[in-house]
């Protein structure tokens, strides 16, 4: 990587004035919100709320150095993580249900959010990791515009569920250094039932194509991710995630050099219960058990047979 390529792209966009132009274009999308594929059409400039239950101010649940992410993000000093509340998906099995679907978090003015980014940088974090940003893209761009004036100089990680608008992603071109989307499902029918997203597969595929077009395969310098695409895929019981479809698609349509974290940590959450923890909903009986070692090994085999080789072991 050349020295000039080591600077985050948003710095160059700021210097040319393009970042301000992106801010203006993104802000316009909030008037009749089309930020994500839901296209709710509410006026979030006036604090109206649609599917994501977020008005103008982003709702932040927590911030701090995080050491549970992928090794190239964490390094020695952690990934500077900002957990955004609410989500444009409604996954029945979400492990962060209190954040994604609950009321945890505080509406945060953009100047304050920029200050959080600066403090994470000052703490030595290797990057700013925005978790669940798909519904706050304009606010994210505006915040980066404020933070760069305050000295922000580390990469931005866009850590999403993969249900992202192509229009919003194009506004982020050159701003985001590292994209980390989920590739959750290989079936729209499953996505409709488990995430209220009957068009998930096509949306996710188009989004990952656009992300890869912008940043390419993951580049790691001295053990730390500098730029590129990192995809997460959570294996579900009974292959509900469609691993046999998703993993070969990544290899064939994106790149066999894609860094893919194939995850086995699924466990059933209380959000699946109809009357509280411990009560099982018969509609989702497949989800009331962990992923078996055999199911996970099979997913790894599918990945290797497709030619994938980065980001997982086994």
C-alpha cells in the first residue's frame, strides 16, 4: 500500500469539498426517507419515525474499545465501537435484541457523536466501528464531517446487517474504508419469516457487490485491517441461513479472496419467546437449539469447496 493510500478516504473528500456535497445530498434523503431498502417515506428531518424507529438523531446504545471483533479489526488496542440502536431488520434470533428492537440507547447530537469518535481515536483504537448504521447513513456522513475537522484520522468500519440501499452506499463511496456486512440468508422465504425482509437476498447481494466495488478485498497491514471487505455469515440450525447458497455465491460473484467470518455462536435468545424467557414459539422450533459441530463443519466444507480461504479455520 502506498503512503498516500494509508490515509482514510474521507480526509481526501473533505479536502476537496466533496464530503460537504455528500452531506447535502444525504440530508435530502431524510425528507421522505429512502435511506434503506424499506423506503418508509417519513420525514426524518422533522423527527418522524418509520420501521427503524429512529427520527433525526441517531440513538447510541454504547461506545468503547471492543475486543470481540475479528482479529484484523481488534489488533492490540481494540476496535472503537459505536453501537447504534434500532435496526432496519427484525431478526427473530438477534443476540442484541435489547439494542436492535428495544429501547436501549440515547438520542445523540451529531457533535457529541463526533466527540465519541475522537475519544476512541485518542484511546488508541485502530478504527471507528459503526454497528448497525444502515438507517443512519446521512447522520453518519454528517458526523464524520464534524469529526474530521476535529482531527479524526483512522479508518471507518461500516458494520451492517447487509440490508443496505445502493443509493446510500454510493454516497459512502470513498468515505468508508472497511465494509463488514452480514450475509444472513440464502432464501427470501426464510428472510421474510425470520427478519421481515422478503427481498433480503437480492438487496444483500447488490449491497455486497457495491461494497466490494468500492474497497476490494480486505487489505491487512502489520496485522491490522486497512481497507476492504469483510463478510460475516452466521450458521443457523437446520441450515436456515442457506450456507450452501451464500458461501458459494460469495466465492463466485465477489471473490475467492473475500475475508469471510463463518460464525458458530448462534444461541436462541429470549426475543423468540411469546410470553417471556423460557416460553418457546412453535413457529420457530428449529431455532431452539445450538448449531451442532457437524452443521458448522459442513458450512466450512461448503466454503472451502467454493474456493474461500480467508477469515475462518476448521
